[in-house]
C-alpha cells in the first residue's frame, strides 16, 4: 500500500487530534484553540472590568449569561461561570462574509470562570483557530485586529 504523502499527513493529523481529545479527559488543553488569561480579581470585579473596557472601546455589548445561575435553576452545582458576548459588527461581519458559518463563533464570547482553587480565568477562542475552523484565509488584517482587541480586553483584568 503506497499512500501519497498528503494523505499520510492528513491521517496523522486526524489521529493526533483524537489522541489529544482522549488525553484531555473532558478538560481543555493547550493547543485547543482557547486562550486563557489569569485575572487578578474575583469573578464579579473581573466582569465589571471587562464590561467597562468593552464600553470604553466603543464595542457593542450584547449579553451576559450567568451559567452558574442557569445550572442552579436546573438543580446542578457549578462553580462561577459567566459568558460575555460582545463585538464590533463592522469588523465581525467581515468574517461572516468570508464564511457565513463563522456566525457560529461571532460575536465574540469571553468566559469568566473560577477554578477549583478559587482562581478566576478569562477564556476566549483564539482567532487563528477560528480562521482555520472556518477556512477564512482572506481577512488577515481583520483577524489580527480582532485578536488584538480581545487580548487587550482580557488584559484589563490582569492588573490589580
């Protein structure tokens, strides 16, 4: 059996993804397309800081979803977890015009979570990962801008 090199590489890539998924044991791992930033504040203060920074940048804030409350309403205990949804429509629409299914990931979602040790984290999807996921190859400047803005928003909660 003599497979061409591209097919072998693709098969190895798929296999490595399954190995990473199995190793993850349900938890996200480095290389999974998630950017994590440690907050220097508690959950509520982190959320306030992020929302202030979003507003100061003139970015549209869409929603705040308290996942802990949703879990509690269903009788399930969940450590603090709040999802913030925001974006700059003229920038975000650039990704949707490249691939309409990119709308699954835009507007931007930023998660504020508290881990078992009480540390608060800010997490969001890496824009390079989103570009690869949606095969967006013709918007490098827009992706760089979105990544820069998201990083600056998350960084706002890193300092005391």
